[in-house]
C-alpha cells in the first residue's frame, strides 16, 4: 500500500555498492534521520557515504504523517515529574530548534513547509491537559489552552503549540539526497575492526559510523532489544473532508490524529504494539464513515515506530565503550522532528563540538527498573510461547497479522510477509 507521499514523489535511485571503499563517516540507513545526518555532515565538509539496505525512505520515512512539532503528546508534565526540569527544558529546546531547522532547510531547498499550530486534545480529561499546561508554564513555554478546535466531535479542549510545521517527507528527502554519495540495496551485516561489511561481503572502511536503521541491528552492544519495542499505527487519506487547520493528536492512547495535506485530510490511529491486536484501518474507516460520510478514501498505509521506555529517543554513542559508532533511534512516533534533533546532535558530536542536548538523549542513560522489567517480561513470554514460526532476530514466537497479512514479532517488532520476506527490522534475515 502506497502512502500519499509515495504516490506523489518518486525518490531518485542509486546504485548498489560493487567494490570496497573508504570514507570519513558511513551513515547506515537511508530514512530521514540518516539522510539529514549525511547532508549536515557533508555541508560541514565531512566526507560521507550513506548505505541503505533497500530503497531510500522505503521503510518509515515514506509512511510518516510528517508533523514537525515539539509537542509530543502530553509529554512535558511526565518529563518534569520523572526526569526533572533541566531534562524537560532541554528536550523542549532541542525540538523547538529542530522545527526551525526544518523551516530553514525547506526554504533553502524549495520544499513545502507549512506553518501549523499543533494540538493535543482530550475528549474527557481536562485535568490531564491542565497538568501539561502547568508543566509548560514552569518550563517558560507559552502554550495556549483552547476549547474551540476544528474537529468534527466534541472535546473538552486542547493544548496548543503555535507555529509548528508540516512537511512532505519524500519531497524534502528527494532534494536532500541529490548531492550525497548513496548506495541502495547495500545492507550492512556488521561493523568489524576493518570496516562495515555489506550483505555481499564488500567493505566500507570509515572513521565513524552512524547507525540510523530505525531499530539498531547490532545486538552485541547497547542492549536496544531490552530497552525498546515497536508499535504499529495506521493512516488513511480522505478527499472531501473538512480541513482541520492544524495538527492534532488525542491524549488517549486509542484516539485519532489529524493533519491536512493539500486537499486531503490524513486521519491516523488504530495503533497497537507490533505483534498484538489493534483497531487497524477498520477503526479508522468506521470513524471516517461516521464523521466524514461524504469523504472518499484515496489511500491507506501503516507505519512502525520504535518506542523507548522513558519516551526520550536514543541519540548518541551506540554504546558507552564503543568509540566511533553512533546511533539515532527510538523516536516514539515523532520521527521527523527527532530525525532533525538527531542530525543536529550527531553532526556536533562528530565535528567535536559539544551539543547542549546530547546528555538528554544519551543512549547509555540509566533506565528505570520497572519499565525495563515489564518490557523484558513481555519478551520472555513470547520467547517461551509455543509456535512453529520463530523470529530470526532472537527467537520469539511470531503472530499472524490478519489485517496486513504478515508475521509480526511482539518482542521487538520484526515483521515478515506471508512468504517470509523481511518487512521490518531489527531482524536482518528473512524467515
Ligand atoms: Fe527480536 Fe523478533 S524482533 S525476537
């Protein structure tokens, strides 16, 4: 199923690597995070190669709703309470800066960047919205409370961040990659002392490596399989639905999200942990039938997101004692904004500048025991479950996903087609 972006933009194609090469920085993974890292590094004069195992933006960047905002659900009240004012403030500042970086970049490259207000709304819990407003006030950010939202159902209100943005991810990516050295169909198997090794046994030697492969593929370091899981969410594009004039997400986990894209309205929702049951497109279609009965669905697609246990992405050194290897992952459904945060932090780090935000996103930061234990128990249950279909990543039992006709892994989110082809990592092999 093609997303609206993929229907509108054909990404440029690049060759497969056919020889051993050397570069200053190898970026592994050709989604928005990897592309932005390569682009900013190249602009700073660093020689950079980007290697993508499939096609550029063929995984999640092509399937995002492409909201660019520093408002990530009702996050700041939780961050202030659990991580403290300093961390919450730096997280906010990093994301506000990312929004402005997109605005500048899109203007420079001639790609659309539309200023839009972003809202988190609630249908019945004004208290949660008020707590978020309180946390934002403490952080010195002027959010507004609004009870007149352009949604087709009644809400108790919404927290508004003014002047955020929305982009067309493939239009922007297609412009960014024009001047980059890119190899497609060039999957990286491992990073050895002598360089990164491709699926075909070619070597790319580099001084530094950035792993931007959505879910990091290297299990030996960093323990990402313990501190992340994946979530699927669904989207439909409607023609003939009223413009909501903003970007909206529900504070409730099973709610809907909205944004316009030209003459279309994108409605998202139906999400669930990968490998579990959820509302999928059916829930979206029921909603659209009720609230937009005259609108026509023009396309539908699904996205997959890496979720961290403290709701903060992992951006920085892949592992504490692993020099020269960096990663950017765990974007918690805010992939476009977090990709820019990652590009800013990793470019600074590689250039030897101190990023003011690096500490907040450090992948080696301490994790709370409760969420770690719960995530570990979930994986353990699926490891012990009886099933003939086992995931080649770490051996968990796969579940059949009837809505998408795929075998999905509830442990860390790898997915496979009915024929066994790899659809989503961290697995690197087909069934
Ligand atoms: Fe890790 Fe399946 S994705 S075991």
